[in-house]
């Protein structure tokens, strides 16, 4: 999440309330949903919040691709963050699968 904030610091000012804000909200939504889900009383509820976190990760990937295509971030920068997001999605999916067993 900190990497995403650092990445968006260089975005154009006219994107502050648009793409910059969207990317940051998606990034914050991932750990927020994990935290909220962990406080729920059942594995089913936790899994539901993890599903939401996975959805936010997909949203973040889409927005990072757009930022890259608009040349707000470089290929190397976007690839590093995208690898992290992809790994996180895999871990969350495995956790959801374990919770639903």
C-alpha cells in the first residue's frame, strides 16, 4: 500500500480527485477488508470480506494499467506493484478456499 501511495505522488495534479484517488482507495480497501473480515464471527463472513479484498485488488490492477498507459508511471514501476498485487490475490484466494472447506 505504501508503494502505491509513493507511486501516485508523481501523478498530474488534475488526477488528484480522479485516478490518484481511485488507486489509493482500492489499495486501502484491500487491507481494510482483510482487517474487518478477521473481526467477524464466522469463517463464512471472513471469506466474504476476503472476496471483497480480492475484488479491490483486481480494481487496483486495472487502474494501474490505465496509469501506465497514460504514462503516469513507467513499465518497470507498474510491473513491480502488479507482481505484488498478483501474489496477494493468490494468497487471498488460497485463504478463502481454506476458510470455505
